[in-house]
C-alpha cells in the first residue's frame, strides 16, 4: 500500500511539474483557441458560415503543395519582423518602427541589386543583404539613440519615422527612381546576380534565412554576455545601472539588431520575390510582426511557429475570399483578437485556473481508480 501511495505521489509530482512547464504555452494556446472561436462567432453574426470559412483557409494554406509553399512564403517576412519586435522588447523598447525599417532595407537592397553590377552572385547577394541590414539597423538605432540621449518617446519616434520613411521611398520610386516605362511606382529590376535562388516552386532561400536567424538570436540571449545584459536592461533599468551595465549602449545595440532584422525581411522580399522595389509593397509586415511576437510569448524561437501560423492564415484568407466570398479582412480581425487576448494575461489565467480544477478532478479520479485496483 505504501508503494502504491509513493507511485501516486510521483505521478502527482510529474503532473505538477509538467503543468508548471507548460503553463505559458497553455495560456497562448487558450488565447489562440478563444480567438478562433470569437472569429467564428463574428462570421456567423455577419451571415457567413464559419465551417466553410475555416475549411477554405485550410485548403488555401495547406490544401496542396502550392498552397503550403505559399504559406511559407507569406510567413518569411513576418517571422523576421516578429523577431525584430522580440529583440527590442526584451531590451525594454517597443519597436513599432519595423515597417519603416523593412522599407529602408528593401530600398537599399533594390538599389544595390540594380546599380552595383559586374559581381558574381556569391558576392552580390551577401553585399545587398548586408547593406539592407546596416541601413535598417541604423533606422532602428536612431529610435534608441533619441530615447537614450534626449528622452524621446520610442513609440512616437518610431511611428513618425514609419511615415517619413514610407512616404520618402514612395517619392523616390514615383519620381527620381521610377523605372523607364513603368505604369506604377517601382524601381528598375535588380540584377540576376542579386536574386535569391529558389528552394522549390516560388519559395526562395530566404525562408531558410528566416529559420536560422531566430536560432542565432536565441543563442545570443541564452549564452552571450551581450544578450544577458540586454535582457537585464529590459527587465529593470535600475538593476542594470546598479550592476554597472551600460544600459543606454545595450538599448542602442538591441535596436540596431532589431532594425537590421526588419531590414533583412525587406531585402528578402525584394531579392527573393518582387525583384524590384514597388511603392507600398508591404501589406503591413512590420505590424503583423507584433502579433507574431505576442503569440510566440515574446520568444525568439517561438516566432517561427507563430509566423508560419499567421502566414498560413494570410494565404488561406485569399482562398476564403475567392471561393466563399468572405472578405480577407476577417483574417486581420482574428489577428487583432489574438493580440488582445495574449495581451490580457488575467483572462488566460482565469481559463487556466478552470483547467487546473479540471486537472485536479481528473487526478482524483485516476488516484481513486489506482487505489481501488490496489485493494
């Protein structure tokens, strides 16, 4: 009997440890599930069939090889913009400026890709990407610099920079950089030596880059002094200063890395898909990255899965619009609901508490069965 009780306690400890480790992912899963349920209710309230809508989304995102590759292609830029937001947030700054930094990187890649010629691909491609990362990083670092040196509000600065950058690039592609004979604002096509090779179909090697960069950032935060000091700065500025950490320097470094990642996202779009800069080409990748980051639990590795989820949602919404006549705006509504729910931890905690009660009841049931068998 004593042995049976010991086994029961071990089983209880296992469940408690598992629940403790899985608590945060469980909160996120609950928020995502509730967001989908609320989305279904909105569809039903507006006269649409939720079952048909979600079936079309699944078919458009995972229904066949082409749909799956399109989902991964859609996921590529928002994985990176989501990661850019994570890097900045872990360092104590909300980087709303990823959209502008993406545009800077995209324009830089387009210019280097077209005007720099005579280089082999193995030099031209890294050069264009590096230039895009540097200019995107400088745009990000400017936000942190103004905050550290002059106390400027980072969010307001980032929003204003978004407008400046997007409108300035719009001017460039509609006037001095307008391609000859173009019917809309766009630059000349980049050289073939600056184009990213395709993995399969229309999916470029940029997707692999979007998988590798989060791993590198995770490693930085986990195993390097720079990453550790950035996180300390983000959690407590006073603690960082007390420990002798140059918090201002770490903020600027973090925003440079964040902006560089967003710039990389823009470069991949130009070099792997569009092959030229097009006026207002982004449907909001920088802002979608915020949703990706929150759904990941602000985790560098988690942005991969959450980015693929949002990429699939975006790809599937086109199918939903074409065949079910349901506007793609519903996909954006679901994204917004996800952000609100993930940003409301008390709701997730309430749901988890209810789950915990059910878990204890389940454990009691299992325990009683074990005891009855022992008798």
